[in-house]
């Protein structure tokens, strides 16, 4: 994990990779829990028997599950001190490139694209690439916007 003492230290890292999270295994329980929380019970995610006959040979994580995990994985990759709070302000772009199969392991690689001043703090735009262990292409790439209030 990379820790920045304050927003000025963060500002100095623009244009660089600021951190990589630990690997996280995506198990069926996590997929099922996400399905319950969101109401998305599509068979490719929650029916292992039917999914075994499908295009991936097993269930796959919801794309939005993978995306939602970028908050926790990003927090593992980098942190900023000297702030009252950091908030997720939104996303500019998201692409789901490679499905994450049950049992697959993912991690986030975070590049800091920009830091701009806003009233009461700064806004950071980061490219978060969710890597899938053993895959040639990432599972997900998003442009994430965070605000750090001082």
C-alpha cells in the first residue's frame, strides 16, 4: 500500500501508478450475496449447474460486483492522510473486458490521472484496472473520481 501524508503529496504522484491491492478470491457465496442485494439472479451468476453448460463452464461474477469491489481494493492500494474524509464521487468510464469466473482472483492496479482543487479539498481521478489472475486482459477498467475533503 502507498500512503500519502496529505493531498499535496498525492498531487505530486499525478501520472504514476500509486498502488496495487492484494489478490481477492471471488467465491460463489460472494456472488450469491451480491445477487440477493441487487436482485440480479441471472443464471450465469447463481446457477452452477446451468452455468457449467454455458459459455464459461462455471458461474461468473456480476460485472457490477467486480466494479463495486474497486472501492475496497482501491483503499488497499493507496490512502491519503490529513483529510477529514474521502468520498467516492463517481465514475467517468467503465468497461467490463474479461468475465471473472467463480474461484478467480482479482486485484486492483491504480494510476493517478489528475488532482484538481475543489471547495474544501481536492478531486482525484484514477484509472483502476482490475486484473484477473492468469488472464491476458483485465476484468474491468474504470475511471474513478474521488474527493478528499480537508
